[in-house]
C-alpha cells in the first residue's frame, strides 16, 4: 500500500494537536481566574491591614501609619518564607543552639 498525501492529516494525527490546543486554552482560562482571585485576596489583605493600623491608633497618610502597614507586610513575608528564618534548617549533623 502506498501512502497518499490525503492520509497524512488523519484524525489520529490531529488528536494530539487538538488536545494541546484545548490544554493551552484551559490553562489561559485558569490563569485569568487565579489573577482575579489574587487581586481579591490582596484587596482583602489591604482592608485588613488598614483597619488593623487604625485600631492601633495610627492616622492614614502619616509616617507612623505607613510604618505600620510596612511592618504588617514584612511579617506576612517572613511567615511565607521559612528559609529566611535563620533558625530554620534541614540537614544531618550535630547542632548546638545558643
């Protein structure tokens, strides 16, 4: 049997390309949703930080208020990144804590 040019684009050959295209479209839709979720989460964090600093007696637009917001942001960052904590480590050996 001699292969012809018409059999080159059989449905079996197009299936992986279709799956790839559908996967890329799905990934793009998920990325949009997660960006919206991140924006909503950030807005909630901003409102919470604002209220927390107000509760502590800081007035918006002042340097102490800005320092309060910055400190809350630093605390969140240190909680997310355990590798930034110098007391956190993984390994084998003998340790002496001071």
